C-alpha cells in the first residue's frame, strides 16, 4: 500500500487538509536510505548524507508552510537526531556542506542562537581558504542571507552580523564570532578584495569540464557574497550593478577562441551559473521591496527576461506569479504566458499560467461572495472558468502535457 502514495501533491486539496507524506511511503523511503547507507563509503556516503538531510529539511519546510506546530516539533526532533548522527560519522566531521544543512535546520526550527553557534563553529574549523574555498563561500553566503532576512530595515546594516560574516570571509584569516561591531577600515579592505576576486574569476579560463563546474559554482557564491556585501554597505543600486556586470560578462556571445592557444572561454557559456546568478538577483530585489519602498518594474523586467531564457525554472515562475497577483490587470501576464508557452516545450509555463488564473478566480469569488447586507451575490465567474478549461485543453495537447499525470489530475480536480 505504500507505493502508490509516495510523495505528495502540493497542488491538490483534499477537503480541509493537504496531502502530505504518507506513513507507508515514508517508511519505504527511510528503509531505502538505511539500506543504501550500508553500501556506500567515502565521498558517496557523504553525498548520500546530504541527500538524506535535505529530504528531512523538506519535511520541516512542509510543516512550516502548513503552520502545524505540533507536527513541526515532532519532525524537528527526528530531523535533528538524524543530523547529529550523520555528523558523528568520521567521514562527515569536517564536511562543511553537512554542517551548513544542520545549521539551516536549526534556523528553520527558530533556534536562531543554536544555529549561529553551529555556523560559527563550522566557519571556525573550516580553515582560512577565504574566497578561494567554494564550501566556505557557500556556507558564509547562506549564513549572511539568513541574517539579512532578520533585518527590518537597512538602517545600521553596515555594522550587522551579516556584514561581519562577509568581511571575515574576504579577509581569509581565522573566523572570529561577531562581537557587535564592524570596523569601517575592514569593510573598505573587504570591498577591494571582492572586486579583485570577481575580476579574476570572470577572466579565468577553466581547463577541464570538472573545473568548469566547480568554477561556475564558485562564481555564483562569490557574486552572491559580493552583491549582498554591497547591498548592506552601499545600497540596492550597488548590488544590482554587480549582477548586471556579471550577467553581461556571462552572456558573452559564442565560445570566443583565444588567438594564441585556440582554447575557448569556458565560463562565458556556462548556463547554470547564469541561471543561478539571475535567481540571486531577483530574490534580492524581492527582499528589498519587502523592507523598503522600491518600484516594481526592475523586478518585473528581470523576471520576464529570465523566464524567456529559463522557462522551466520554478522559483522564477513562483516569484512572477506572486508579483502579478498584486496587479489588477491580467492582460500583460496573459500575453507573457502565451508568448512563453509558444516558444518552449517546457510544461512549467502551462502549470503556472493555470495556477495564476485559478488564484484570480478564487480572489474574484471571495470578493463576490462577500455579504453585503441582505444581498448574497452568487454570480458564477464563467469567463475565468472557460479560460482555465481552455488552458488545460491546450496544455494536455502539448507533447509533454499529454504524459503528465499531475496536469490530468489538476484538470479532473478543477472540473469536479
């Protein structure tokens, strides 16, 4: 009975509660992890540990989204126990990616002080690789991002814990926990270091494919750290400028051959780095709009450009649907969805177009059903219903849509 109910479908509502992780399915997945764990060793075992902990974190996130406090407590205890057991393994003790996930788990469970201790311990034992160490960069970036999310405004951000973390990373010395202040001379030095490091990376030519993957990941972390540092110490425009410069450099057309060696620039054409940097850029704009007054247009433009290029990126679509909900005119978004669905085989644009219309329908129905004295307005919104059905029809006729169970289930669910 466990097999048909593994996984969950966020889009489906079953009466009052969402479909979550089933008991039998959950047991099956846990058994798979336990069995595999005995078969692997070394690097593979560490990679499996990361997958396992990420899966546990996904369940914690699900409890947070559903606002189930009791379940969150129980799930948190289980996940923490697993994280501690994984970190006890000799191979994993110095594995920064696992420490990073454990600290993130504590943060999600609102144990901010414990999470900070874990982050500080991990950074303290990580050595002095500074901006040249990919794992150290990645760890510092997440820590700084989480700290920034606690800020209510940018006033006094220059002396915040996030700036301390990013400054220490640029210094390449041993990490010292935050003591409540950041010296402005250190900030100036760090800015210079970031600037030179980014220039070096953008003009670098990777040797092998593996180097290319590592360099792309490292470049993304470096750009993220530098932009966040500029955002906190100078302002949003300085951060956006870094993203713009990086994207321009990464978008350099065609593999340009170096005249002397005949080698081609690798990173210039590395699409994953481009996509990840775009995501960092849009997320920062969204955050900035949340804590201060800032026009919507830069974010909308960045998202529409990015989605034309990466039509299957779900995070970007989520942001797009979220900002379009605030707009009273649906026609612009509809034209955009229409354009993207015509130019790509990806199914995501169809799914998000349907979701956006369903949200609009729900909104209109709640407004119409609002009690106005004695009059109860119950006019059905047929225009939107027809539009949604038309979208489903077109989506299920597309090559990928025909074979997508989720799409058919959503269609049946809507018709019911």
